[in-house]
C-alpha cells in the first residue's frame, strides 16, 4: 500500500484523512497532499505549532510530540472510523475542543459494526503509539484477515477465539459445499427418473422386437 511504501522510504504523511485519499475510475486509492510530510528520523518541531487536521491527528501530533509511522496508522484508523460511522471519531465545537477530545477522550463505539472490525479500528486509535499497529502493513494484514474470515492479530489471542474463527470459516466452506450438493441432488432427482423411464421404455422395445423376431418364422410357415 502507498503509506507503507512511503514509510519504507522513511517518510510519514502526518495529514491522512478522507479528503487526502482519492479513488480513481478503476477503484484504486491514491494518497494525496504530502505537503507536511517529513522524515521519520527527524525530531524537529516548532514550539507551540500544531500541523495537520486535528480531527484525524493522533494525540502525540496534537501535543507537538514526536511522530512516527504509528501516527499515520492512527490517522488511517480515524479515516476508517469515519467510513464506518459516517462521522469522525472526534469533532469538538472548535479546534481547541477537538484537540482536547483527541488527547483525553475515547471515541464512541462504532454502531452496527462487526466485532473484529471494531477491534481493528480501536487498535489504530489507541492513545499510546506502542499499543497501535507498528506498521501500515500490519493494519492491512489484519484487514485482509478479517475480509477472509481469519483470526485477526489485534484480537486477544485466546484459544477459544481462534478455534471459533476457524469453525466459522470452515462452516462457510461446508455450507457452500452443501449448497452445491443440494443442487446436484436436485438435478439428479429430476434427471434419474427420466433416465430410468427412458431406459425401461428402450428395454421394452427391445423385448417386443425380440418377440416379433421369434414369432416371424411361425407366421411365415402358417402363411404357406
């Protein structure tokens, strides 16, 4: 993904938000506006100056502290939150109120969202960078796992949870197999009686023809 590529080059975006992620006609996402991006290794900051969009920035960026790749992971999580909830995770009465919420509040639970997807978003939005996904690639991997019905890495790794995920995935496979089997049985139920009926009719014709062949010499002699 684009953000992982940028991080691999040592660059963090620092202003990821829905307005900076465009989708082209082929459905491919494009990350825009690297205007305030900087090198990950850089620790330079301007005292008292906050750059970025408060609604989507992580707490460390909102307070002028050091930012790294995990800061972009937070912003990706905030963007995903808005896609799911149709609103940003934090939006105050003004810029200062929004920043206060980003730093001190927890976002409202996502409504009507699968548990694992809520867990993924929550991990992205952790206040402490150490509790988020380490890389954007890790976030992408968990999203792939969720889409494919696998156990996500962000979930507490209990044995029961992983067994349940495996059972649900195999259940889906079995249901698809059963659906195919039912279709096959239905087709067989329609075709086999007709095949047997046709076969019986053919056998009857063969027996009638054989009987006629056996009777024909007698008929010829009687005619003489």
